[in-house]
C-alpha cells in the first residue's frame, strides 16, 4: 500500500517536472530563432522587429546576452498582476484564457480539498477497518482512505454525498467559467476590425458532378441552398510541385546573375561550372549558357502546368455576416 515516502516522492517529481518545463519555456522564448513564435501578435501589429535582421550569425539563433538569463522569469509576476483587458491587448485572448485555466483549477480544487479534509478525513480515520483486519500491513496514509471504512457502514453516505458535491461544484464552476470566456471572446471579436478569416471556412471532400466543373458545382450548390450567406469562394490546389519548380528557377536565376557579373568583371575568362550536385562533380560546361538553358527549360515546364492540372484540396468559402 502507499506510504508517505511514495507520496512525497511523487509530489517532488511533479514539482521538478513542472519547474523544468517552465524554465525551458522561459529560455526558449529568449532565443531569436523563436521570436516570431512567442511574439507573433506584436509582429502582426508591426510593433516588433525580428532580432535576426542584424548581428552576427550566432546571434541570429542564440541569445548571448547573459543579463537576460538572470531575469528570465521576471515576466511572470507582471503577467499575473496585469489587468485582464490589458493582458488581452498585450498578448492576445489566448493568453488571458490560458491564465484563467490555472485559476479555474484553483477554484475547483481548493474548496473541494478543504471540504474533503474537513469531512472525509475524519470519517475515514475513525473507521478502524484496517486495524481490525488480521495480518494486514498498512501505513498511516492508508487510514485516510475509504478502505478504512467497514463494510455496510453508514459512513459511506458521507462519500456518496461528497461525490455529488464534487460533481455539482465542478459543473457549476465550469459552466460559469465557460460563460465568462464566451463573453470575453464575443467582446474581443466585436472590438477587433473585421478580418476575412472571421468569415471564411475551409470546405473539403466536395463530391464531383459529371455535368459541371468542380468550381461551378460549389458555386451552384451554395447559391441555391445558402443565397443569403454565400459571398464567393476560392479554390485551393495542391501545387507543391509548382512551388518547387519556382524555387529552383529562382535559384538558377541567382546563379546566372552571379556568373554574368563575374564575366563582366573579367571578360577574358568564361566562367565554368559542373553539372553535378552542388557543382562539385559532373561535366564541366559554360556556366552562363548552362543556367540560361536550364531557366528556359523550367519556364516551359511551368507554362505546361496550369492550375487545372493540380489536385483540388478544398475551397475557402467566404460568407456574409448577418449582424
């Protein structure tokens, strides 16, 4: 059975794990490579610039300022003391809801813990069932559990009543908290400028129609069934291959510009390159002619691939708001 040492060890491990995750979060948010992840709202507002735009190569990825690591947890007290409207404006609605989740846990478990200690601990401790069982090894902690209550004892009513109390209290707090968060979300959306993503949904797995194109089929369906809400739609294609070709063509253009500049500076020597991977091996050819030919090939390949040749992944459906 459980002992006090087991409970203490479990508590210590949980506290150390929580502290380790907190330290990891606080340190990762200081790194320039993660800046857009932790401060995305500031980037959208245009009030924060990327720290990777200047400095040495190492400083673009790792924060080398030792002073920031000394005070890396200073943001926590300020975040907890900040009023909720100010916190929403500073870090967004998700951050305010995230803090409310922790407060929700305290609202649920602190009253229930105090009530359980006041009701269930005396009931279980006074049960004496474990002491009356011969040959049973138990600890002091086991006396606080329901196993110490004798069979068919009226003390089980205390556990039954507490089960209902815990259930009703939890449901009440959850209902109240969801109502507050829903109100916060509606107020947040009402105070923000209207954005297209607020009135856009992604529609996928549209069944094909033999008499209409997929685009016409979507427009016809929503115009007939939802004429008061439908605005327009945009087809989403899987054009990953096209994107790769565009990037490859862009890379070839950069190399062509490089070799043309090199040739203009020294016209006596025609720049050469190898056709293998990374230009390290393969046949040696004229660099300008090679990249010019490759760019023409990619241009012809891109022109052959129209949007209709790519698989339709879904549709961004834009609708009207009635309110």
